[in-house]
C-alpha cells in the first residue's frame, strides 16, 4: 500500500513539473505564420485546379492551369506580322544590292572621265555630271538603309512581343513557389482568372511564430537568438512545452492588443517580440501561447 502511494506521489510531482497551469508565464501572445497569396498573372478560364484547403504542397507542384488559347492566337498574329515585315526587309536588301552595283559602274566611269580630263579629252561638265550622279545614288542608298533600320527596329519589337507572350503562356501554369500548407482556396475550376486575382493562400507552418508582448522592464532581459520555453494548452490542466528562439524584438512601444489579458492590463505599453518555434503539427495559426524566459 505504501509503495502504491509513493508511485502516485511521484507521478503527481512529474505531472506538475511538466505542465502546471499555476506557473505564471512571462509573456502571452498568439501564433502566426508568414502567409503568401498566390495570384494569377494571366487572363483565362481555369482549366484545372489541383489543390484543396489543408493540402501540403511542395516547391514546383502544379497548382492551377489556365487556358492559353487567346495567348496562342495572339502569338500567331505577331508571328504573321513579323513575317510580313521580314519580306519587306528582304526586298530592301535586294534594292540596296542593285544600287551598290550601279554605284560601282558610276565609280568606274568617274575614274575614266578623270583620266580623260587630265589629257584634256573630257570636259569639266562631264566630270561634274558623273559626280552629281554619284551623290544622288549615295543619297538613295542612305535613304534605303534608313528604311532598313526602321524595319530592323520593328522586327525587334515583334521579337520582344513574342517573348512576352511566351512568358505569359508559361505563367498560365501556376507553379507553387515553396513548401507549405494551403490555408485558403480562392478560385475554383472553370472560373475566370485575371491578372492580380488571388488563387490561394499558402504558409509554411513547419516553423511557426509566436507573437508575444513584454513590458519595458522585460525588454532589457532578452535578446535576439535567445532560447526560451513556449507553452500551449495540452488539456484543461496541462501545458505542452516547446523550445523557441527569439527572432525579433520591436523597438517601438504599443498598447497591449485587446486579445491579450484583461482590460486593465491592455492599457499598459508593451513591446512585441517574435519567437520561432518548430511545429510538430499541434500548433495552429491564431492559437494562444505563453512564453517563459
């Protein structure tokens, strides 16, 4: 009988030491996570939706597929315009080749007249005429080359448009950017997606943050990187303990949020702190927590 009583006393002492709700915490707060809203960057009907709220997604998973028919038609239109300009481009190149051939003939004629002029076998008027023809031809070549340059710039515009459309086609497949849990699903299959329209909200809750509040006197007792004990309710009479690390301390005082403690305590100025905690799945966003330094 004495042995049974001794075991019960030891068990009671262990239970009290592991999570006694009479132990007063140094700070109180609620758990939060870095939440990211993934939005569409293109317009179209949502052809496929591969996610549901609560799903755990990995980096690179396909979340949504948006229709790309309109983009493909736009791409074909740009390619047709580019081909039309390219045909003009080829014609201008041929035109320049013809003018250059004419220029070579005039240069030979110019040299012949200059030689004749030295021997007084040609007149100055003949020399002036051939020089005038060469000047006119050079002007024509330069004008054609200017047209060629404008077409070349136009082709570059079409190339940029094609790249932009290809980029939008790629972005019509929504790839999940990081490991996390789907918190909210905003868009369903067959709905219309549009640039900026939210599709889903995701957060990595494998490491969660307790945003707690401390007094001005406590702020001098803690530092970033410090290891602390974090507690959540395990049952009506017990706490579940975690190890946490202080990652941020506010440098500005604020009034205690309404969700914290009593009305009298809410009028006090406090400092917010963030404590990172490895989550085993028991901690949920918005859940209250306590911390002991």
